[in-house]
């Protein structure tokens, strides 16, 4: 079993839809969680960084962590064609530089 | 320059060549990372440096040789690579074990 599981997609949604992107993980020691957006031929861009459980909101983006279910989500409200990209989750236990990444979910927002 | 920069952006090399990738961070961070990104695979951590000291070496073949002369610069020296080493090589930096910020990557093709 992989430490981090992420559906590769592609996920296609109409413009304006609410998008839900998810990752599951197996290591209960993970405490730090990140979401990145990566456009084609570019480096990953950090969107959200959260610690432990709960929600964090930034503009149209909300990150949610459910440690009891070992499940994290990224919600995108009012999705735009410019949100079309690959979204990567990453997570880490405390006391290490080593983050484990998911394979990424490819999102297409259709105009 | 801002953020994390990488040069060159594209590199084509033969299996007998020697080349180097360069990364520079302008964020005042103390940790720097090399990752390999291949199609349909999660980001693979290769090396981590904290305050110029290597703290992680993720069983990377010796044909990849990192160098970190100071906390702002990181190099990846390449020699006698194989075609399967073709990938996007990403550099990142962080303050301690916090969120990681990535550069744009070097697209490497080994012929």
C-alpha cells in the first residue's frame, strides 16, 4: 500500500463548479499537510499549508484535514479555466525534512 | 530575482557527458532539496541539505552528486547518466522543516 494515495484523474468540471480534490494516507504520524498546483512544464506552486486537523481557507481555496479518517481535501470554489492544472498533496510527520507526495490529480475546468 | 531559480531550464545530454544543474534561493531559507519528477510518478526526494549539511540521501545512484556551498546555492552534478534518468529535476527550499517552495525545474533529456 502506498503511503499517500491520490486519484490521478483527469477530473473535468464546468466553470463555476465547486471542485473537491482528495488524498488518503496510511501513516498516522503525519501532521503537516501541503497542497500544490502545478501547471504544465512548471514547478509546483504552494497553495495551502496546514498543521494537524481542521480547516484552513484562503480565497477560493479551503484545505481540510481529517486525521481520524486519514483523509485530506482541497476545495476550490467558483472554479475557473485558469485553475486547470495538476494538484499535488504532500504530507510529513514532525521532525523530518521528508515530505511524501501524492501522484497528483489532473483538473480540467471547462469554459 | 525572487523565490527559487534554476538553470538551465532545459538540458539534453549524452550518456557520457558531465553537466551540472544549478539552484539558487532568494528566500533566506536554511534547507534546500533536490527532487526528481517522472511522468505518472510522485515526486521523489533525492537530497536534502540543512545549513549546507546533507541530511537526506534517498538511495540515489552515485552518478548524481549534490553540492551545497552555502545555504542559498545548490548544485546537482551529473555524469554517465542513463536514458531512464530523463525527468524534470526540481529544486526546493524551506525554513527549517516548514513548507517547501519550488523552482521551475530543469527538464533533462538523456540520449
